[in-house]
C-alpha cells in the first residue's frame, strides 16, 4: 500500500541553526523557512536526490512538537512520511486493520499542499507515521 518515502522529519528547537548544519556542514540544498500555523510548526525542506528531510520548529504556544523537544532537547527524528495513492482508501483500510489515526481522522492539507494524516506510533513500531497523498 505505501509507496515512496516522501520525507523524514527532524524536530529542532532552532531551525536556523539546523538549516545551517544541513547547508554549510552537510552541503545540502535547503529551502527557506515557512510558517505552517495550521500545524503549529515552521518547516524547512532539504532536498536530497532520493527523498527530503523536513526540519520542524515549534510555532505558537501549544505546538504538537513541544513535548517531543522537552524529551529530546537536542532535537531528533520525529516522523516518517510515506506516500499513498489515495489517502482515504489508505485510512479506511488501516482503520479496518485496527490502526489508530490521530486527530479527527480527516486528512488535513500538509506542508506540500497535499492531504496528510498521522498514524499512532504505538501501532507502527514506535514511529509516528505521516501518510501523504501522492
Ligand atoms: Co511531515
């Protein structure tokens, strides 16, 4: 069912510093920072030949990544994003198999303008999984 790895997301407390590490130390192509107020984060995308890295920085008072950064003050891998051809078909199939979809279960528009959903880490090997409609 799942297709390509769309991106791997890393939560950080200082996205400018993290961008500098990826641009200047690792020599990657790094986008500008974009605020995503609907998701409570700011994002930067790093383009790699075979996938992307999404840097996430908290935005606003109750950012969904605030607790994660309390536990991981140096930052850390936050989620993986897999592409699916149809997000509602994927959701319904996963729910029928007992997987928990976070939030109200309805896809939201993600950082790339495409519908996304998040799946409970306890159902997926301890990893928060984002699905994005390809
Ligand atoms: Co993501």
